[in-house]
């Protein structure tokens, strides 16, 4: 056990109130403050320090669960000289009873117990800590995520127009270019005025979202042609591989490889949730599938990119491995195999970015146009 006296702080962050739990290693002290009250947080820390009779310049270590509030709290605490850990929520221990007590007070206490094990007990795996991006790195993610939102909104308006037309027996029209006033229903009658009004509103929104999507994609292409950051340089490098498009390279650069530091291939696969989860208890042995932990956006993109890789890079070593092992299998086996290929491809792209190792047998597609 460490002999240094340290003030520990765990925070349960609510929308209206924050529950703060303080400890010096043995006693617990809890207080509540209004959410996002920076001054109140610092005052509570000072009161706890005096309560536990700690030195004015004592070491202070805090933690909170990653969630809606993001990383600004981490930056604020570190600016005040407080060491902070942002905790992966899935690594917080919970009681396995069917009906367990759950309150903000108990959550803060549980987080504190794990923090004590980490800081005072030296248990490095007490919980998993989230890698915090810089403010600039976090802001750079907004372009890709904004495009994701726009794509969902575009699809929503498109489906809504088609659904409204199907209600009157109309199919096969272009929702963007159609004049709804000229359409006729299953009886050959004009559409009701109220329906035309709603359809026109949806069409206007669809056109607006389409323009915004084009604008975002133009920004991405411009930045990849003239990279300004490490993530954009990596994205430009990835687009030179045949089959890797703008969206895949942009996401891999900004969401994954551009600001994280991986030490080995296991970390690369695990952070995307593409590693297997074995189950071994007594005589029971089975595989539970992939963990699905980490960045889900990268996981989805890598599955899509793996299918694209088979089409555009059939002569690569990865594509040959897939065809030899899963090419003659059932549809289900090919879908299972594509996940394994996605993991291998992610590792290969990481090696290409970090070490300049071109995936074996792959073809370069030239510069981005």
C-alpha cells in the first residue's frame, strides 16, 4: 500500500446534480452539487481536504464515468492540477443479483472503491481508462459524425415520401424530382391537397439535406487533397490503396488511428471490438463471438471495407486467405469470415500507416481525384 496521503474523488454525473465521493483511503465523505458547477466542485474539494486533514499541496486524483458530459470536465480538472481518469463504463463492477440497489450514492461509492484499488492498491486493471483526445482532435471528429446524422436524416425523409405515396398506390417515382400535383392515385384521382402539402415539405427537407451532404463531402475531399493534420495525412495515405474510399479513410484517420497510440496488433483489434470472446468454464468451451467493445463506427466501417477489399483487391494475401478458408462455405460462414477479415485488414492498415508496410499483394490506386 502507498504511504503517500492522497485525496481521492469519484463523481457520479447527473443532468441536474453531481454526487461527489471523497476519501483518503479509509473513510468516505459524500456531497451533492449542482451539475456543471465548477466553483462548487473546487470548494467541495477544498472542504474535503480540510476534513481529512491533508496538506494544502497534497496529490488529488479523481475519476468519473465516460458519458454525455464528454471530456471538458477532464480538461477542467487537469487545469486545476487534479489528476483525472475517465472510466470506461463497461469496466465498472456491478452486483450480479437479479434485483440490485442502484442509486447515485452507491454508484459513486463503487467507483471510489475501484479508484482506491487502482491508486492506493496498485491494481492496474481495477478499471479501464478512456483515452482522452485533445480539443482539436475531438473537434475534427465532428465532420464525419455530422455526415452520419445527415445520412440518417436523408434516408428518413426519403422513406417517408415513399411511404406516403404507397398509401395511395403510387410507386416508382423519383422523390427529389417528382411534381406531386401531377400524380394520380390508384383510382386515377389527384392526391389530396393536405397530402401534397406534406409531401412538398418532405421533398424540401430531402433536397436541403442532400445539399448539406454534398457540402460535407466536398470539405472532406478538399482536406484529404491538402492535409493539415496527422489524421488527414493518414487519410490521404489510405486513399492510395485501391478499394479504400474517402469515408473509410477519413473515419480511420480521425476516429481511430490519427490520435491513438497502439503498441501491438492486439490493441488495434480490441479497441474496435473485433476480437473474440472465449467462454471456458469446467467442461464447457465455446466462443461468444466478437466483443463489440470500443468504437462501433470503426467496426461497421471495417466490415463494409472488408467486402470492398474482396472486390477491389482479389489478388491480395488477405483476399486469398479469405477465399481459401471461407469462399466455399455457406452464406453464414462467409459472414463470419468477413469479421475475421475485417480484423486482419484493420491491423494491416495500421501497419501501413505506422510503418509504411503495404498489405501483401495489394494494388495502389493512385491519387485522390
